[in-house]
């Protein structure tokens, strides 16, 4: 990585990913911060960092800012749109979250179980239980959902 800032930034992003999986959150956050400070356009590091912060309900304003930036740098990326929508969801901004997860679905995420489950969760929070159930059922068929999907469908209720 000598004299190659993009590669060095990627390296720190991988460290962030690894430390997150090991539940070493302080080390993960530090590695992501380093990755982004080295390459302010490292959208992969931004997206992963924002998503992991949202899963932990930690520093959501920061997650929102870096996720928004990754979407500005790489518009129409369904994964980045999903992350931004999910951060907004975690912040209680359900209408905005619906818009962004909807964009992610429109940009190739219509068979992504995680995206469909997220959209169902948002619809439930917005009071649209009928369509939430429909999205949860589609998510289950697509696969890659949370362990709670069967319970959501059976009880017609959001579990987090």
C-alpha cells in the first residue's frame, strides 16, 4: 500500500469489516474512520460503516451523513440506497425511509430479501399492515431475511 492511498483506504475498510464481525466495535469504527479519512470517496467503507452503525443504533447522525455522501457519489446503487433508507428508519424518519428503500427496490433490489423485509418493516411502521405482510412474504420467498420473518408473517406484527 506504499504510495497508494486508495488501496490503503480499502485495507482499512477490510479491517473495519473484520473487526465488526468480531464485535470489536471501537476498533471497527476507528478503522472505518481511517479508511474514509484517507480516501474521502471510498463509498464501500462509507456504506458498510453506516449500515453497521445503524444495526447497533449507534451514532445515527454520523451514519446518516456518511450514507448520504455515498449516495451522492454513487447514485442508483441499490445497496447504498437501502443503507440510507435503513438509517433513516432507525432514526424514526419512516416516510423518508420508504422513499429510499423504494428507490433501492426500483434499482434492482426487487428480489433482495433484506430490502423487501426492510420495506415491509417501514410499511408496518407507517400503518400499512396489509402491504407490510405482502413484502414480508416476498422477502421470505427471496431469502436472506432475518430470523424473525416467519414470526412477522404469522403474527402480522413487526418484531425487531
